[in-house]
C-alpha cells in the first residue's frame, strides 16, 4: 500500500470518528434524521416552542427496564462505547447526574449502534449511577423523528417535567453548559 493510500485511509477514519465539530447552524431540525457534527453547545427551547417527547421505554444494559414517566425532568444521553467524545463526556454526565438527583432529575443513557458486551464493559468501567437503554437498532433514536432529533453521537436531550424536549446538545457536552441547562429546566 502506498503512503498516499494510507494517508487517505487515515484521514477518512479520523473524519468518521471525529463527529463532534461544527456549528448550531448545521444542526438538524424536525424531521431531519441525518447525523451531523456537533460542538456540544446546549440549545435551550422556550416553553412555547417545545415539542412533545415520544414515549421512551427499553431494556437496559443491566437487564432491567427504563421508562420515562411524566412529572420528572430527564436527561437522555445517546452514546456508544466506540465514540471518543462519549468516553470524554462520561465523567461530566456522571457528576451532573449525582448533583441533580436530589432535585428529582433522572439521567438515562441510550446506547446506540454498539455491541452489547462492549456497552456493558464501558458501563461497568464508568459506573455512571444511572441506567442505559440498549438501543442497537436505533428504535429509541428513531422515535424522535419529527421532533428534535438526537442527530450525532453523542447527543443529549433534556426533557421537562411536562414531557417536552426542553434542550438539546449535539456532540460532547461542556460541564457548566449542561449543569446550567439542567438547573434551568428543573427549576421551572
């Protein structure tokens, strides 16, 4: 294999794995299910502009079931064990989940397009303190079609206590941005 061919392969691999750079202008809107790069910024939606979140329920990596109930604020994080930004943001999510638990905020991970054994190993290593739905086929992700799609890995959605999508971040979340958004939504 020539050096040029190897360079092209490496460049393609880096591009495929990066997936988390870009601006809000490139973020998809309702009905758009393409995956796009994200910069991790949290986009808050005003109460009047929020769309109803779909019913979410699924088998978790630990053999249980997770289901979103009304009357609670949820943070859904779409992740995969093979995703470098997902691994980088895991401590942020774990810490904010622990800090906001007393306010009634519940975190739920959604493991996407991953091998179950790899996802379980990642979950055992990170020990996030909250369950993750195993969504290999993308059923949970596709349920958001027509609303505010989680269109990058990682993606994070905040669901308000009325079951509406209050915020979204595409890409690796920043600690203060996510904590501020979760606090705003839970204090409403």
